[in-house]
């Protein structure tokens, strides 16, 4: 697979988002997950993304158990900033003490001495970003993590964090139909030399042409919970009308719809973006890897921009409550 620069690391131009193997989109098959993790390395993926939140430790444990013997073959990213509350739900955990504690737990689960890229998963509204990043900086000094990342923060938060310690990567939702980063943070990333890592680059499967509406998925599926507005049947049906002309463009480029969505991202940002599509399916993992070989010219990129964007899509990306709590939406 083609390579791109991620701070001090050279990684595959497309990474693997590992959350799906533990949570978010229904139950994963354990044997398939084990095969997928090993075969993704064989297929050329060298950038794996996990988090303490995913399955409340299950995802990190899975990676540690299955890939610790291949630790020198991939760059490992994980995240702190959430913990499990007494009600069994996720709660913010961005204080210095919590950041240090969660990191120690992650190192044990991942069976590694150091995490290459460690993100603050979300900004804790009760903790100043300077405090959270200060704790992460101490973890760098202690040799427990190599570099620092942030996820879903606005321009002001990113600048304040970068002033405390250089930020290597910013991860946020970004795809043809989720353009929030274009408001401000993409330009700030380019200004400060921060790699941008888009998650959900396939629009929670919508851009593959194989998506399901909120009534067709399990009750705990993100498309029926936090991401429900766009997958509500009436919005989903209207959004699906965009897929016919989108599919025609994919045919013209001799690629799948999923590959087209990833190729669009790879063509942007002066080739500084590294998308991390997630999947539970080995064939989809291999299909996504093929997007790195597709080069879109400016005319195609512009055509896609005009076809699918936040003005042509019905429904916001998250529920009202979550939209109000996400720092990146302040831009």
C-alpha cells in the first residue's frame, strides 16, 4: 500500500479503524476478527486505530492478544478520555490522573511498552485542554507514548493544545457527507503541520451503497443511536437518491463506491490525510485497501464535492444532544 507521513512515522495511506470489531455496529464474529487483524497486516495496513472506550477495553485486549507478536509491523494508535461510569455508560475522563491511569491500563491490554500515537478521545468539558495535554506530555517524557493526538476538537482547542505540546494528529469525522473540519481545523492542521485522520470516511456505510436505515439495524447500532438523524427512514430515502449519480462516477473510475469515497479523501489536503475506515468484513478490508491505487483528477473531485455535501444531505450527523457536546461543532 502507498505510504504517508504521520508525524515521525511512515504508515499506510489507509489505516484500519478497529472499533467495529468490538462495538458500534452490532456483534462481530470473534474468529473473523482475529483473521481480519492478521490479514490486514499482510495486506499492507501499517496503521491501526483503537481506544480504551471500544468495548470498554475489549478492542485493546483483542489487538494485544492477537498482534503483540507482530508489534514491530504496525504503528499503534489508541485513545484515553473516557471511562465506564457506574451506570455502565461512557463518561468523560480527561483529568491528568485519569489520563495516566487509562494509559497504564491500555498498555497492559495492548501488551506493549509504548503506544505510538495516543489521542485524547474527546475534550472533557470539566478539564482545561492544557491540563489533559500536559498529562499526555508527561507520558511522552516517561516513554509510555511517543506522540499526542486529539479527536473532534475545534480550532481554538487545537491551538491551545499545540502550544502545550506539539500535536501530531487530529482525528475527526470527515467524508463527502460530513464536512465540519472544512470550516476551520483543516487549514489549521496544514498551518501547524498536523496530520488529519478522518474517521467514518464511508459515512457509516452509506457511501458504500450498502447502508441500512435506522430501523434495519440493531438497537445499539450507531446508525440507530447517535447517528440516527441521517439514517431515519425519511432522511435516508432522500439521501439515497444521491447514490445513483455517485455510483455512476464510481463506474467511470473503475472502482467501487467505497473506494471512491476513500479516494476522494486521499486526493485532498495536499496528501496529508490518512483515513481509517472500519469494518468487520475481511473482503471489505481488502476492498478499502485498493482505494490507495485510485487517483482522481480535479474534475472528478469537484464533481463529487458538488454532488454530496452538507447542503445536499438531509439530517445532521449526530443527535441534538451529542451535537451540543462535541467540541468540534464550535467552529
